[in-house]
């Protein structure tokens, strides 16, 4: 993941044929790609996840959910309650207090409303793009500092 508060968004590969909708989609893809880099870091620590559950505001968007399934190359499930952060915090609190023995009770409390399977054509496209995204993020590291300093001074 890009652990840099000075990181800025950028567009790469723009051509004259690109339109507003291409830019909007690129922003959405950038958000999901950043989540994917977090997943890659977690995989190094805990191994392959058994299930991807998406929650929060972005999980309301069918487009974002499908993008996540395609970029992650995994099924994505969305619980009935999009906003389940409070439930997660409460469950972790109960677990830390010893009131519940396992975190698996969450699955019993929250059913899945949506299920997205990866679209293999999209998976292949994103698989080709992933190393470019990661490489660019690393190569722009110094430039993030420069643009942040410029913006602090002039914007």
C-alpha cells in the first residue's frame, strides 16, 4: 500500500479519445486498486482470505462492487447492512471482553444481500494493469513530496 499522506491522485495514459466517463471510472478504479494493495499486504501476513465482504458507502454501488471482484479476482459479498462498522466495533469489543468465543458470530448476524463473481475478461485486463499501477505508485513517491510542498506554498 501507499502509506504516504502526501500522495496525490494522477491520471496516466490519457489520450485525446478519453472522455469524462473514462476519468470518473479511472478514479473509481484507483480507489479499488489501493484497497487491493492493502489486501496484498494482508495476504503476506495472514494468507489468502476465505471471503471478501464489502461494507461502507462504496458498497452501495454495484459498479464498485463488481470492480472489486474483478480487480481482487475473488467473489465479493455485501451484507444486508451496508454500514456495519458499528456492529464490527461492538463484536470486537465483546470478543476482547471474553463475552463471545469467536468472531464467526458476525456471519450469523449479517446475511449477504449481494454477491459478485469476477468477470474473467475484466480480470485479465486488470491483471495486466496491476503491475503498472504498483510501479507508477512507487516511482511517483518523490514527486508526491514535491507537489505537496508546492501546494502548501501556493494553493
